[in-house]
C-alpha cells in the first residue's frame, strides 16, 4: 500500500541545512497497525507529513498503491489528502469560530461523493469519546484533552483508508487514553491502516509493525503476528 524508497527531507540551505529524514526505506501493507517511536526531533512528524502529502521528499520516492505521489496532479493530491488519509495531530487543528459538530464534519464538506456518514453515527462516535454534550459549543473553553477527542472524532468519521496519529493520547488522562486506544484498535480490526507516532513504549507495543527512528534514520524495524 505504501512504500518509501530512500526518502530524504532537508530543511534550510547551505550551512544551515537540517536533515529531517535521511534516506529511509520501508513498506506498509494495507491493514497494518504501525507504531513509530524515537526522541523529539528525530524525524517522526516529518515522516507523517510526507505520508500525508504535506511535505514532498527532496530525494527518493514515496509510493501509494504503486504510484509515485510526487507525480500526482493537484486534483489527485487533494483527493488523496481528503479521501485516503486523516490526521490526528498534537495541536488539534480546530477552527475556533466553528462549533464542535462543524469542526468534526469539516473534511466531509470537500467530498463530492455520497459516502458521507449520518449524523446519528457521528453522534454515536461523539458519545463514545465523551464529547456528545459539546456539539454546539466552541473549542476555546474546552480542555486540551477534550479538544484532542474532537480531533480524534473528526478523523474517525472521515472513514479514510489510513489514519495518521501524532501522539494521539498525549493530552489525555489515563481513562480517556484507554478509550482512544480501544477505538484505534477497533478501527485497526475493521481493516483500517493505522500509523501512530508515540513516545509511550507500552503503547508502541500495540503495533504489529514497529519502526524506531534516530537522527532521521530507521535504526530498528520489527513485526509481530498480532
């Protein structure tokens, strides 16, 4: 489904150039639960941004279903970003002057097909995440954990093939972290491909495909049968 072939990403130029990813190669099969670990600044978020079609490699190739994403035209890239992947990001990416339901449904506005979930399903997911009472509220009074659950709900109802999660439990307490992990496992068991960055070594063990990154390089790759 996904293939990185000697991918490198550099920021800056000349003496100030920084290498975020340094010639990494790996493959991800459809339906895998991939966990990515490594210290801050090692390249994990850059890797997710390449997978999300946000950052283009300076060197190497990123293939999705056998096609080089660098060759996608604007329409193909927009469709990939909107229909194939969804993000759960650390900073929540909520729009402050939209209510919670509008924030959750925002990615669906740009879809031209009829694969739009019913409001009853959206409310069911909100209930599971403990945010059903905030449907008409705005983001600013919500706690960091509540905003994170809104972002996770948005990703779940988008029903994309791939979910990219950047520290999805980082702002949550133990109980809500467990709920999020259970939801991610449910999505994985239903056939979704989950790619999750985490600092939590116990959480990383949930993956059946694990990558460890240091200084922009993969230093360890493991697979399990779970």
